[in-house]
């Protein structure tokens, strides 16, 4: 009888230890490793933007907006893992998460929704900036004045507060609940599930509107870039033939104007290639946002904590992808950015000398 009781006690202790240190699934481990790499990479990318902010190409409006988006992305990744992923693994559930005051849990829930809203606003503003710089280059610098840039950065960083204001004002209970008694995984549960449902569908509508607007703008950028590229090739052929008998077409005139403003033909080709690369990056971001919308749509707003966590996994995976993709794209397409990033990564930052400004480099 004593042996049986001792065996049961030992089995119970083993179960408690296993529950306290439950390992995540292989898919969770994969995303955790990728997110950790992207998080560290993003930190060094932001340091690069700050260190070289007075040199080209980082002194442009685009990289100022990218810096604001980067801060929001890093905060979103940090809050997602600290407030949702770690308790879903069963880590420190009893010792930390179940003992958190409701004000802290409320802050965490509001921060996640506010930062997601900021991300969508940032992607939309950056798309508008690229559309203005490439499709309507004349007057671009005057449209994106320092004041307009500060307003855009303010919207990127603080517009989410307005989005979660009803949630902050409305008095509803928000707390962590155990979703699995074996693994001790926990998740945030809203007391007012109808309010959560409204936020879910508003987020889906916002995501779809931003996606469609960005898709239209980036496809327009792509079409304009391809048209200009082919026009430049035809213009080169026309100029080489020195066909002065016929009046030059619009593409020839465009090529001559741009060539007169640029320093060389090589610089012109480099600028055209950058247009195509930015359009491709925009399309990839559009795909990531569309996948993120599917993750939000799959969320469950009713039922138990276990039902919430089961439907929230896809949203967490898509959030990792959406938050961490930006520096990878920019570093991949730009040799100059990649060189500066590696210099920061190796702690060998060069002196930042600002070259003379140019019409195209200021974009």
C-alpha cells in the first residue's frame, strides 16, 4: 500500500514537472528560432538606420518611415512572444501570468491590437510614399516635406491608441485562463466577447482595404517602371541610330530629360532597377499582409480558453511573418544597405559622410 502510494506521488510529481516545463511543438520551435533570428536582425537593422541616418540612402523619407515601422514591428514581436507565445507553451503560467494584475493584462491586450493597427498604417503610408516617388516624381520632395514626414511618423507610432480607445474606455474583464490542465498553457480571454468580435471584423475590413490600396499602388509602380525601362531601351536605340528626320516620341524625350538630370547612363539604369526592386518588395509585403488577414479571420471569439488558443495559432504564425519580413527584403535588394548593415553587425561602422544631394537620391 505504501509502495503504491509512493509510486502515485512520484508519478504526480513527474506530471507536474512535465507540465511546468512543457516543450512546444516542432512547428512552434521552428517559428521561435526564426523569430529570434529576425528579432536580433531587426534590432541591428534599426541601429543601422540610426547610425547612418545622415548619409545616403538612409537620409531619405522612405527610410525615416521604415525606421518608424521597424520600431512598431519590434515591439509587436516582443509583445506577441511575451504575452501570448510563452504562456501558450506553459512557461511560468502559475508563477507569473496567472498572478498578473488585470491592468497589466489589459495593457498587453490593447498593445497587441494597437501595434497591429500601426503596422497596417505604416505599410499604407510607405506605399503612398513609393507611389509618389516613382509614379509622380515631380513635386515629390515638396509633398513629403519635413513636416509631412513628422506627421506620417506620428500616425505610424500613435494612431493605434485611437483604434483601441473603445477597449480602454469600456470596462470589461481581461485575464489569463488555463487552456490545458496538462501542459498548463494559458491565453488571454476577453470578458466581453461581442466587443472582441467587433474588433476582429473591423481588423479584417481594415486589412482588406489596406491590401487592396497597396496592391493597386504597387502594381501601378510596377507597370510604370516596366514601361519606363522598355522606353529607355527604345530611346537608346533611337539615339544610337541618330534618327533626326522624325520627331522623337515621348519615351525618347523622357529618356533625354532624365539623362540630363542624372550624372550618367549607369546611374539611370541603377535608378530604374531600384524601381523594379521596390515594386517586387511591395508585392511581397502585400502577400504577407494577405496571409495575415487569413490569420485574423481564423481567430475564434467565442467559447473557452482552449478554443481561443486553438484558433489563435495561425494568427500568431502570420504575425511573425508580417512583423519580421521588412528588413530581410530591404537588405536583400540593396547592396548599399547590406554593406552598412554588415558593418554595424561587425561593429566596424564607417564615418557617415553625406554626399551632395540629388533629385533621385533624395527619394
